[in-house]
C-alpha cells in the first residue's frame, strides 16, 4: 500500500494484495504441498492461452477506483484471460497433484480475486453480466479443470465495494500511524545527557550513511554503545529519507534483547503509561518457530493444532489488537496477545511483519534463501534500512545458509522403505551413489575429498527423485511421509544450490564407512548470494568490534565498491584493564589434572580480593566441570553457576540474566570452536585448528581476493562531522 500525495486521500493496492487482506478465511494449513515453480506457473498460463485460440485476451490490464468517506482507493491488476465471445473471465491457477486436496479457504481466495477482476472488467467494458471461471491446470498431466459461476455487474460491484471499504478503513488507519510516527521521529532526541566517548562519531556515520543511501562497515569497540548508537540515528533518518521499514538483525538472542532495551531507552514503550509520552513506533520481535510453538510435535494445520484451526477467521481481530495494544511486540507480548485470540503466536508474528515499522530478528530473516523480511521487501516495494549487529559473524552464517549436504545412509534407508511407486527413481539415486564412490575409491576414510566437478549423474538422479517424491506426496498427503519429506527437503536444497554452483563454493565427498558417505556443497564466498539482498535495501550498516581487514569483508559479503569502512577509536585506556599472568600454571591437556589445584586457588584468590561478577572460560566442558567441582568442594562459600551442554535459548538467557549490577559469583563457561573471525581470515591465528576444507583451495581464495588488492592498506574514510538532529 502506497499513499499518494493528493488533496483527496488516495491509496493504491493490487488486486492480489487486496484479496489477500480481505478475503482469507478458515484454517492455517502449512502441511507440505508440492507446488509448481514460478517458471512452471508462467508456462502453465501460456499453455492455457494457446489452447483458447483466436480472440482470447490474455494478461488483461484492469484498473478501477472506489471512493469511500472521502478517501479514494485505486485497485489494479492483470486478469489472466478473457474470452469476449463467451464473455468469460478466467483466473488461472497451476497446481500439482489432486485438486481435491485444495482447501476451501484457498478456493474462496481464488474466487474473490476472480470477482474483483470481474467487477473491474464490467466497469471497463460496460458489461451487464459476465461468466467467471477458475481454471486449474495440473502441470504434470496438463489436465484442465474449469469451475464457472455466472455473476451480474451489480453483484460484482457490491462485492468490490465491500472489499474496498474494509481495506480503506485499515489503509486510513495505517496512513495516520505513518504520519504520527514520522512526526515523532523528526523530533527524536538522544535519551542521555551526552554521548559516550566515540558514540557521537558512530551515530553521525550511521546518519550520513542513511542520508546518502550507502553501505557502511562500522568497526567500534565493545562497550561504546553500538546498539543505541546505530538505532537512534537510523530512526532519526527514517522520516527524512522516507524509509518504510528498519530491520535490526542479530546473530543471537542477547542481541535482540539489547536492541529492545535500547528502544525502550529511546521512549518506545511496550505498554505506554497514561500521560507519559511514547514514540509511536511499532516494533516486532521475530523468533524461531521452534521457540514460539505452543504445541510442539503437532503439525501446522487445523486438523492437528487448535491454534491453526480458524486462524484466518480470528486474524483480523488479533491484527487490530496488535497494532492498538502498544509499540513493542516482543515475544511475551505477542504470545499473550495471540493466545487471547486463540491463534498461533509464530504465524501472527509473520503476518505482523507487514504492519510494523521496526523488526528485530535473526540475520536469517533477511539473508537466507527463503527469508521472510527480504521477500516482504520485494513484494511490498519497501524502502528499507538494514542494521546488522556482530557483523563479523555474517560471513560464517551466510556460508551455512548457502551450503547443503546429502547423506548416503538417509538415501539408502528411504529407498529400502519407499513405496513401490518410488522404487525406480530412488533406486537410481542409490546406484549413482555407488558409482560415485567407486570412481573416488582413492579417497581416505574420514577425510573430505574435494571433487573437481559436481557429480552430474547423482545430481540428475536427485532431480528426478525430487520430482517423483513431490508428485507422490501430492497424491498421498497422509501416512508415513515424514521420512520422505525429510529426504525431499535435503535433496531439494542440494539440487537448488547445484544450479548456482560456481567458484564461490566447493564440492566435497566424505567417506566414513560402507554405506556412510556425505556429499557437501559448501559455500566459501557468500558474496554472490548476499549482494542482491544488500542491493535491495536503501542503506545497510554492518557493525562489530572486529571488521578488519575492510576489503576482506567487502569482498566476501558482496558489498558495493563504494561501501564505506569506518573505525571508531576505543574510548578505553590501559588503566581500565588488568592482566595477570599465572606463569606457573599449564592448561595443556596433559597437565590439567596436575594443575587443577593451582588453577582453582588462583580463581578463589582473585574472587576474595575483589568479590563481584566473574566469568571463567574453559576450552571444554570436561575441563569446566572438573574445575567447578574442585572449587565447590574446596571453597563452598564462593557462589558459582555453570553453562551446561545443549542449553536451549531460555536456559542461556537465564544464565546471562544472573549477572546483575552488584551481584557476586563466578560463571563457568566453555569457549566455542575456532572463531569465525579468525579461522576464516587469511593469515589469522586461533587456538583451535582450521577446518580441513579451508586448507583445500587457497589458490581459489587468493584469486578471488586479488581484484580487491589485499596489499592495499585499509583506510578509514574521513568526512566533516555534522550534528545529529536533536
């Protein structure tokens, strides 16, 4: 929805978007249903047009207006086809599998689109009546099913007016909110008396980046206040740059919490108090589905989950309550609101993305292959700003997003238990596995072996199996299908990445034992995948305490050549750091048992000299447990708490929340594996070993980076400071 500048309030909306907002009803249903690709959909529409013959009008542009209470709504779109001789307007939909599996709510949505197009057509051609037809084309067989309905122009006009009236009421509300939001942000003030040392410079760099529509790599030390220092100037720039949405993306849950706390500091309150001024900014926290799910183990459809049953019937009330209840829709608030309306909290959050000004979520929500925020940006044509916290981790996270593996053992198991209809395509996959392993017989067990090219035979067999399994699941949605679906998703991910395989990725084969091998497409340079997502935003700020060398991150992340790298000097001095070396202690594995008493004595002595909050890091959980057990036994008066193996998000947050100002105790934590900041950067060092795959193709990486000239020193861009709007 875009507001048009005019004396009379005017709004524009596409037919599909109008009906999607006003005509959806019934259950939420996210059962796996194989659907045609976009290309197959285009080809299906072309096939229908070819079958209709001479005189048939395809891709018919239609446009109409509706005025309600002084507001004007312009509705436009392209009808799939019109047969003037039969006066039949067709809405074409492609599908796979039995049409009987299509839900009644989906069919109702299709009819709504046909009726709106019918109303626009009757207006344009001055028709008194028209035949509406839903044409369903099964792409596998080419079978065409046509459902028809006669309608008069007056009936269609009444339906059209009702849809427009319902949408306009919401559109007027949203336009009023946008005006209030922009007015408030235009006068937004920094919440503290003064900036921290270096924080003003950081904020000015972010504001200028938004003003010029550029990309910024911002390196600033921990503790300077980067979260508040980036959110404040970006929100101040929001009305001036006409930004529709801001996305604050983090790597971990604590990053989301810090962002929400910073917003509250800025006056964005979850529940505004009467008489207390609050910034009218709608903030949404996105979480993973597993985290938000109220009924784990139940499928996401009305037959299994009570919160999916009648989801779209109750969504309008929940949506209105969400935009009325306050500004910050964090996880607890969203959950409470969703359960009050008996709908799923996770999918309510997905729906509210379109109506919230600032979304706080994980980097996957924008950069992954099926990212919700990126898809919404494209569909709604938003002007967005993207803030990425702890951006040094984006390289490694993106590599994971654009990598995929296929397990031979899973393929064999699926083939053994597959229904007879899938015996042949899955059998080909198993045979291609054997041929690949026979050709690579020289590979050492357990050691990844780089393949010079993709195994064409196995990829082709997988593509055929994906098609066959998809068709089978379309016809057999019930029964023991979990294993087939798991195989399908794994194979589909690998096949899709194989289509874009290039020198940014490697293909490796790992053999562990007979029948146990893994084929992996591992992305090393995610630039080609990330660049379109970065280009889709008006401005992007990636910030971290470690973003050097600049050219390394520019190159691997796919930033534009003109992207700015800026470093903020540390506000801390040497007097604020105390380093004490216990040279008599060895923490090597072979010495740990003998040095444990000395290590515990050092920890206890430090705590008694200056009681407070401490964190002690260990290289393994076994070492951590041994030290904590020894300390608890010999110094039971010293409070301790330990990180546990496999802690979920809630447990990790509880562990962190125990560290409060004025608190006392020692937290025992385990260091992770090789640091992404170090192990993926040429020439870096770290306590842990490099991944064996990283040692495989140094020449490829060197060639890739040569166009950026690694020998050139990273230089911070300098500009004349200007004042941040108060």
